[in-house]
């Protein structure tokens, strides 16, 4: 009974904390000339959104949970969007090999361009803490691994914005692809940029704890050489509900040891938090 939870925990760790491999090229490269990144609409952003999915694996039942939260916030440089994705093992898996991962993407609200991507987590006893900063003035992406500095890298930015894979899937909700249609998006993993093609492969009715949904099935595929999660034999399928407010209702993650299925359990938009009053001045002594 021990082997299966350990294998599943390994699969969860592939999803939660991407593999930390040293860059193939030199650790620091000179910036290449890049065109100005196009301004992208942020229609896919839903401030106040809270989405929760429950992951399961065969007879083991619940294997973990994923929570996605989107926030809007001001900053001195302009409004920002913050997307938090928290994954945590549950049940028997958590007892044998606990996995936790928190990632946070900060986007410029005006252009849709990512500004930072931060990941913190723990797989068993192995800790992860790393940040990628996108410097558009210098045309560089700076990747800092706080726990394993040998993986630090500075590389040229590509001409188009690149997103964390989960953020890219949030975008795909509003593409409203029909079977046979596809669309490409650039993704980022540490200092590595890679394009994927999201293909609509069919339509299905999906039953989840949050309800039953007519949905379109999307399959992200690597373009060219497989990299990141896909390089390890991974594959994804995403079910997007139809209607006025498309949502991720199911997510299947195929690994070498089987498929983890995540089903929607919560889809809610919370009202903006009330502004906090300024603290009263301390009385004069």
C-alpha cells in the first residue's frame, strides 16, 4: 500500500514544483534586441475569483487540492493583477509524502505582461523557493533560486509575453475554441521559454461536485521539442465549460504512473475587500 501513494506523491511533485535543471546555455547571456511586447487585453482576469479543484487518483481517492485566487491591487507603477495557485496533497499521500506548492504570478493590468513569477513549496523534505523577474527595459528575464543558487540564470526575454502554464490555461477559458481549432501561447518555466499549442479536441458533459457542465476539451501540446513538464512524459487535458462565464471544470494530468483527475468543487467571485481605515495617531505623551 506504500508504493502507490509514493508514486502518486511523485506525480504531484511534478505538477507542483517544476524540475530544477541547470540551463543548457551559459548562466548569463547578453540581451537580444526584442520588439516591444504587444499590449494584451486582460479580459481573462477575474479579480476576486476563487476556484478550487479536488484531485483524485484511482482507488486512493482524494490525493490533493488546488486553489486558484485572483486579486487586483494598486501599485506605484500602476494597477496589477496577482494570481495565486496553491496545491496541497491530502489523505494517504499527505501522510506518506507531503507535497505543498504556492506559486504567484504578478501581471501588469494595462498590458497583460507578466512581471514576476514566484514559487515556494515542499516535496517531502525538499524545499523550493525561486523567483523569475521580467525586466522589459533591459530585455532580460532574471531567475533567482534562493535555495539552489547554482540554478540562477539571466536570459533574453522573448518578443511576446510568457506565462506560467496554469495562467495560460486561465487565458484559454476565454478563447472559446471549437473542436478542430487551436491557439498558441508562450509559457515559462524558470529561465526557459517554450510555446504550446492548445487544441480543442472535442466536447463532453462533465459531472463535478460543483455541478454538471457542457464543456469543450482542450489539450495543450508542446511545439517542437518537448520541454518542462512535457519532457518528462506528462500530458494535460482541460475541460472548459460553455456559456457566458467559461471555467475550468476538469483537469486531467497524465504521468508515467497514471492520470490524476481534478474536478471543480468551488467557483466563486468574492466582493472587493473594504478599504482599511488609517490607524489613529498615538496620543501625545
